[in-house]
C-alpha cells in the first residue's frame, strides 16, 4: 500500500477514536465510530483477495447495523429527555445502545462476524481490529456504565466467556483462536462493568497489551496456522518461549500479567455478594484454558520432522523488534502492580 494512503488511514483511525473519546454529544460519538469503521476497511482490503473482500464486507455490514442502532437509541433518548448528552439516557434507549456497542465489540451472541473477519485479514490489520477498534465502543460503555442493565451485562458476559472457550477448542487457525480469545476476554470485562467500571478499564488495558503482544509475536514469526507455529522454535527460540508464556498469560495463569484481572474480578464479585457468579465464571474459563495449553504444547513441546540440525536459523535478519520485545515484557511481568491497584 502507498505509504501516504496508509498514513491517512491510520490518522483517520486515530481521529475517529479521539472524537468518540472526547465527545459529550451523541452525534459526535456516532461520527467518531463511523470514521473508525470506514478507515479500517481499506486496510482490510489492501491485499486484493476474495477472502479479504468478504471479510471487509461482513465487517462493514455489521458495524453499519450497530451504528444505526446507536443513532436510533440516541434519537429516542433525545426525543424523551430533550438532551443529547451521553450521560442522559432512559432505560429503553440504554438497552438498545448497550446491545449496539456489544455488537461492535463482538460479544456473544452478536459475535458471529468476528472470527470470520479476523480470519480473512492480515495479522497487522487483525492487531488493529482486536485492540484499537475496541477502544471507542468500550469507552462509551464505560461512560454509561451507571445506567447499564445489570442482567444484560451478566448474561452477555457469561455467554461470551462460554462461547470464547467453546469456539476456540476446535480451531487450527491462529487468527480464529485469537478472535475467540478476544470474545472471552471481553466477556470478563463486561461481567464486572456494572459493579466496578475502573476494574473493567484496567482489564481492558491489560487485554490490549496481551493481545497486541501476541499478534506482534505471530507477525514476527509469520505464523497463521498451528503447523507454522510448531516450526518456529528453530527460527526464533527466544521469541517462541515468550510466545508460549504470553499464551499462558492470556489464559490467566500466575505469576503472569493475565492473572491480575481475573484475580481482581473474582475478588470484586465475591465482595459484591455474587459468589455464585464468580464460581460460574471461573469454571467456564477452564474451557479457554484448554486451548491455550494445547497451543503452548504445540509451540514448545513438539518439533517438526524437517527441523534443521542447527537450533538457530543460519540466516539472521538485521531488523530490530524492540516494540515486540517491550509489549511481550509488559504482557508477562505486570503482575507485581496488583497490590498497588488493590490499595487504590
């Protein structure tokens, strides 16, 4: 892609998200969401392949439907209250808006577009779709968290955790596995949204760090299938090891970063007298743990039959992957900040 065009599209992504984050008026928030949607479609179709065109079409239709619902709910709210501010919503528009934003995020049962779209695009675009594109809808949900329906968030959160675990078990394509992983993590974020929005925000930030680290690692080793990731040890042993640890961090195992949000969310649910919900969430998340551990087994404990005699590739690349190294480190060693967060 032309560097100038790429710069314009990435700048449009940033502008769209910034408009939504800084808006107090529903129309401005909607405009930011639309700019975001339209800016990523050329990035999806930069490789002229029917699969990429199909993914971009599915993404556009889903996001357009969700944006129409956002505009519809804000119009009803303005009709009922006479205000366009984000914080003034009544029950009916709030429920419609919550469903629309959850469709934009890809929460179950409105998740069907996400694995298909992520499978049809490249890994760098998949990184943007899984991280940056979630910021604007999640911010709107956080801003309206005091108005959101508790039953709706719990139902969709539990469904997302379950679908994220079940859907990922039978997959061999890494992008689809990351899509179901994203659905499961967003389920954890939504479950706690009504109880503690700050904890949801922390969980979302850690989700972005871990998902970005995983996508960057996969991009570095050019792996899109399980077969390709199983042969990465002979090329980049250090990166393969950290990739395995990032997978365990995504699974939420101590002493890695991903354990912090799961621990804090479980403690908060118990504190809010929702112990049964906490137990249900933990048991359902064991489904996701299964496919993460299966991936770590394939990455580190299996060797391809055509592995070269040398443990290192004979041709080394001069490129520096400092951003990947920083993101990988953050995705692994941020657990010690948990006591500080508990004090806050």
